[in-house]
């Protein structure tokens, strides 16, 4: 169960790692499968982009300690296209670069 009432996140992004160019290199996520969430997974940028293109509801968030299927959800993560490039952003950030501002950096 997610902390935000009524929100069903398909993917919860817990942490992000950027490459030297400032693009998301990989993210640490939990993915919902049926009514349960996976253990932590590491996804390359392309996997996250693919899920977003397929319509997955992706949120920044963190697992609530000792409540395995519960999360504190933050901003939604969106795929924004600008000048032919795809950017990963949180909330309504209209950035021209990857900007997951509310996701802790690893």
C-alpha cells in the first residue's frame, strides 16, 4: 500500500546515479507486480524510459521501514521530450536535462 491515498505506483524510484554528462545512468527501484513489490532492482536509464513510454506510473519515493509493501511517495517522474531528446524529470520540471530533484543521488 502506498502512503498517498488512492495512488498506485507501478515503479518507485529510491535512488539515482548520473553519468559524467549529467544524464541518468541507473536508478534503484521497486516494481509492482500484481499486488506486491519486488526487492530492490537496479535499472539502466533505458529500462526506466521504456516503462514510462509504456504508460507506467513512476514516482520518487522510499520504502517505509518494517512495512515492506508501503512507500512514502514523492513527485511523479515523467519523460519529457524537447528538441528531439528525452529527459527524465520529477514533477512539472520543464528542464532540458535529466533532473530527478527529489530523488537521492548515489
